[in-house]
C-alpha cells in the first residue's frame, strides 16, 4: 500500500512510504530515506540536550523579586515570613547532601504542621493572642467575703469576764477582700467576670496585663447566672479578646484557661472540654461546660479560650474536696455570658423572656407512660393560667418540637432558647398533639409579667398540688 505525503514542501525521499506486507503499520523506507531519518533523529537529540541544559541553568538562579531589599531572599521565603520556620542553607554541598537536607526539612515541616510540636505551637500562639485581654479583678470592702474567710470563733472561756464579740469586722473600701480574673471583650473597655468575684464590693480595681490599674465603673452582676460586667476607661482603648461560638464546641476540643490563680497573674493551663450542659446548684440559669484545664481560686471570671485564641467560656467554679484543682472545672459558655453582659450593659439587669409552662423531659419512663417516642421533644404538662402559652393555644400534654425554628429535646435547652429571645416578640412554636404537628405563634412575656402571677390562692394551691407529676390524660 502506498501513502503519499500531502505536504508539497517535504524533502525529497520522504514523499513515498511502503507498508510491508503482512506487517500493517510498519513503515519501510529507502536507503535515502533512512539516512535522512537518522540525521533528523540526531538533530532532535541535540535540541533536547540543549533544552535540558537551559532548564538546569534557569533552575539554579534564585528567584529574587525586583523590590526585595535583601539580596538572595526568594519570593517563597518572603511569603512565609515566619521567623521560627525551618530554613535550608544555600551553602554549596556535595551531591548526596541536598537530598538528606531536603528530607530533614520535610520532616521538620510535617512535625510543625501535624506532630506534637504543632500542638505546642498552637498553645503558644493562642495564649499570646488572648493574654493581653485577660485582667485581674481586685475587690475591696466585701463584708460577706470577709465573714466567710474568717475562721470560726473559738468557744467562750468561762474565766474570761469580757465576752468576745461575735460580729465580724467591717472592712473599708481600701481593704482588699477578694481577687479574681476577667476578660476585656470590647476595645471600649467592657469586662466580663463572675458575679461572685465583685458581689458586695465597695470598690473594684482592674489590673491590666501591663500591670496598669484602672478603677472600674458601672459594676453590675446577675446572681442567677453568676455573670458580671465592669466598665473601664482610658485614652486609646484596650486590647480585646475575640469571641468564639460556644455552640460549636464538642467534647474533646482543646481549650486553655487563663487567669490569676493564687494571685499568680497570666497563668495558662491546658485541657479539653470534658462534658457539656452541666448544672450547678448555685447557678440557677444556664448550662455549663466542664473542663479538665486547671482552674483554681483566682481563676474565676477568666477566659477559657480555643486554639485560635478566641474566648469560648468564662471560668466559674470547680468540683473539689480540698478547695483546689482536682480535674473538674466548670465554665459559662461565652454565647450565654455575652448575652447576659449585653443585657446588663443596656438595661442594668437581665430581662428573661418566658411563656408560662412547666416542662418534663420525655425520658423512657415518662414517654412510655404517655405512649410517646423517647426524645421527641419537651412535654408541656402544666400551663400557667393567663400566661403567654395559654394565650397561644398550648394545652397540657402537648409536646413542643421546635421553638423559633430550633429543635428542642430537653427542658434546659428549651428554657435557654426562650429566655434569650426579645421580650414582647412573637415566635413560632411547633407542637405535637394527638399524632399531628401544629404550628402556633406565641408572644413572649417576662418572668415578672403580671399575667403570669394572676393566679388566685386557690388556683396556686391547686397547681402546686398537681405539679409533682403529670396526670393521666
């Protein structure tokens, strides 16, 4: 078979090719053609060698930017910019050493990004970011704190004619009675701390990270949540911590606690989130985070931060038999603390919304009694007369599935969602009643709303007598 080259400008001897019989696709050329092919092949090899040599020369030239003030600084190194990053020396080495150096550098980079050194580096950077906003709170003249700190009086001596006074001394406003921690959450000088740190204080002084002391004003606290706010002022403002999202925390997440335990300022300890939704007897409102980061007396009010240096909680309490750290600490989630701080700053108190129902969790016992799925929602087993819930059409033994678009499964979480919504606002509520889902609207009232307190004495006694357990329907 004959193939003709359509290129009219081809060299002589390359116009005709024959395919050998029995070997399809194998081209056989004349002697002329073979010699021309060998020459062309030699030319191609020479060209390839030239390209390789040129590539090696170009690759050996450092990539220096035109505006680089330092000779020999490459663009990639300039972009990294980290002083503690490993660098490979540019000194000439023998042919075997570059490979070994590159391997060692790669291992170092991997350790910085993924190994144990990466965690250490994350701790260091997070602490460096949040420590300037962590402060020490000094409270003066707290009578109750003085009474609690004094040892109990010794038994009266019958030979002593002068009966000792049992009245504790009254401290003045210049007597230091308590030390805690706090965190600056705005450049304008809003500080969040614990209510028990500043309660009863005649004067509060904030000691900054640079050891500057500033007298606090607008000291306000909320007993139910143990959150308090202070206001400090100076020209130029203050370093403020970035706030995280405590709702996104999961058990096992790394956290750092910063504060002034035993008056040791700017102390950092590390741990994890051990549990969520913990309840303490002395904190009536809100669910707490549990952590094993070391929290001691003096840490109260200080921030619990994540590995990005963002405040995600406020340290508030410990579980201990000796008064010191034993691996169980508690912190107020920052979403809850910030909402309370905003209420205190704007209204001087915390306004909590309510709808007027008594709730029960659909655990296996209660769910089985009313033939409902376990964890379906929150059982509304008692409705307060003339309350927002009654006006909305909610009935006893309705199961609340969603409130304001959020799914609810526990009474505690439902309570938190309700109380953070604006008082007087109208919210959607989805309920389950007799096998059907129903959407209702409820206008939120406050806990102090008179409509929630209009029950007569007989009605109150009746509701109290029936509140121990839900009745059969």
